[in-house]
C-alpha cells in the first residue's frame, strides 16, 4: 500500500542530499507539489525496506543522474503544510495538514554519474531542472549546511543552469 502524500494519515519520511562542489550547492526545481516550481535540494520519500542512506543515494540518481557517497546527517526537520482554506475563505483544518513530512538531510559527495536536468521521466512528479548555486565563502558553505532551508531560492545571477 502506498502512503498518500496529500492529507496523510501520519507523517511521511523524506530524505535529501546536499551536494557541494567547487563552492556550489546542487539544487533542483520541484516538478510537483508541494512547493511546485520552487528550488530545493534533491531528495524524496523513503521507500519501504530502504535505509536512510540508500534512500538518499537512490533519490540523487533519480533526480540528478549523480552517484553519491552519503556522508553525515546535516539536519532533521519537519515540514507541515496546513490544510487548504475553504472556498468561502475559512481557514483549513489545523488538525488535518495537507502535507506533513519529517525530512533527514545528508551531506553527500558526488562520485560519478552524469548530471542531467531531467533525470526523471517527464510525466514524473519529480524535478524539472537542475542547477548549481554558488557559495562564495567557506563560512557561507558552512551556513548552508548548518541552516539550509529545505526549499532555498537561489540568488539572482548566481546560478549556472544545466541542460
């Protein structure tokens, strides 16, 4: 049985991989909800029977085409999106969130593969584009790993497009 992502019965486990190379962090543009069209670190849902590190490695290959060594946990966080408001503008049900994820993000090291903008099939709800975000100093790199947002927006003029 597949867990439904929207209005789930329980929190869902997600994993993400932060890849830093030559002072740049790898980002994907989300191809489906939640946060469709927003920039994110690559990642997705953990599959049944899969370890956390296996899930990170699989998601990075699926979303970016890169094979990675999964290193250390960077952060464990939760993302709770409240239920949608009613048609009349009344707030959504706070006891029933539209999305609820527990996300474990790992630092990863690229070890091979070919970075591609559309590693997943076009009909997939996964990412639609892959980019690198420049990190200009070691302190900015550390800050990115220590306090990154799960859906960061790259700075204008600082992104090199792939594909």
